[in-house]
C-alpha cells in the first residue's frame, strides 16, 4: 500500500488551484505562510476555517486532522517537479522538545526525544477525536506543501501521522566543529535500522527541534498534486495569466475584451520604454481568473513590467493603458 494518501477529489483539486491562484495574487510576492495554504485547503474541501495557530492542528474536521508543513525549495530555471523522487529535510517538525542530558548515550536521548514527539502526535489525535466524538479512529495526517520563491509552482502530498516506534531506529551524536565566527554544534542523527537512511536530525543549539527527512513522491504518483498558478504554458503559442476577477474586469473595460488575440495585440503595442513598476496597486478581493495571451505577448509583458506576479504585471498593464 502506498505511503501517500489521496486528499483531493478531482473537483476539489480544481477548486484548490483557483483558490491558490487567488491567494498568490493577493500576496504580491510576500513569503508563503502555513495559514495561506490551510485557507486554500479548507476552502477547496468545504471545511470551515478555524484560524491558523501553531498550538493546534491545522485542519480538524469530522475526524480528519491534518498538520501542514511548508518548505521552500530552490529551483533554478527548472520545474519544481525536479525534486520528485528525492529526500528533503524540514527544518522543524516541532520545537516542543526537551533533552534532560546532552551527555547521555545517543540511543537514550533518541528514546527520550521520540517519546515526546509521540506525545505531541497523540495530543493531535485527541484534539480531532474530541472535536468529532462519532469517529471511531481519527484520520491524522501530515501534509507537505513544497513551493518555490516565485510562487509559480507547488507540490502537495499527504502521509499518515502516527506514533513512531523508537525500536525501529538507532542514533549517533554528530559534532560540527567551530569555524570562524560560527560556534561548534551538536546534533542527534536518527537512522532507520532496516534502510540505514537518516530519518531525523535533532538540533541542540539555538533551541532543540526535530528535523524530519521525508521522501517526495515520483511525478507519476496519483497522490502527488501539482499546481502551476502563474504564467502557465498551455500550448506552443498560449500562456495563461492568473489574475483576480477584479483586475480581469478592469482590463476588459479598458481593452474591450480579454479574448486572447485582442488582448495580445494590446500587449504587443506596449512601448518598450515602459519599465518603471508602480507601487500603487490594489489588492484583489475576488477569485482568480485565467486570461490567455500569445507566447510573444507573454514575453513582451514580462520583459516590460517588473512585477512580482501575474496579478502585479497585469495591474501595471492596466495603469499603462489608462495613462
């Protein structure tokens, strides 16, 4: 049985893409936060939002509990799918860990740490059970959202979040010597007994935290969800720009239509001297709308306007067309 779980129906997946595109449009390039994704997830699945907090599980609805973890991945001129099939490390699964003796044997410390992590997992399960007493066994999951800095492409998948058996692992201390102004550090590395793969790193400097290693599914895995919500190539001569419905309406009122050929001609007629981005943009309040332009028009748009997103560049286009 696959370790990865189905989490969206086809309709929910489509909704998630629209809500994520809208969320990105409102962000204007700022860093993605866990609350942003949790909001998208809940809206797509029709789950009431309870507000994000790092003190409670992110999603808690009718026996389903999901702990969301986000990780920014460096992608240099490639698709985010290049990380499929690799192993990544999250910098902090939890900081609610204490170690009583840093000089103890590594396996002793490992048992102490994993027992505390199991207590946290059991607490999450109790939250979900208490919120929906009718469920016989709460469905507790960890959801991984991987994103890149331009907020163009995303990967999402879920796994079961269940207590860990410390007997399945062994540990070693790792000492990193001081270098220059950097002080020496000590970490506990935890390995799987069968595969010998590193599964956890427990830091002891600048706060104790568990750093889990996790495997990204293959690109063909049916339970891996890929989202592209900016500058989306449709075919050899078509790009989709995701903007707010408010911005799309403003553009339609100016150009007369947001039909591909007419809009592309309007972009093609832009003066190449236009380079100064405006900071006087409005935040969209409605759902995202896909608008289509030719490849040539898309290249002209991104080379002319130095925006942080499709939404920002199209707002600059509107400003240019009305000036």
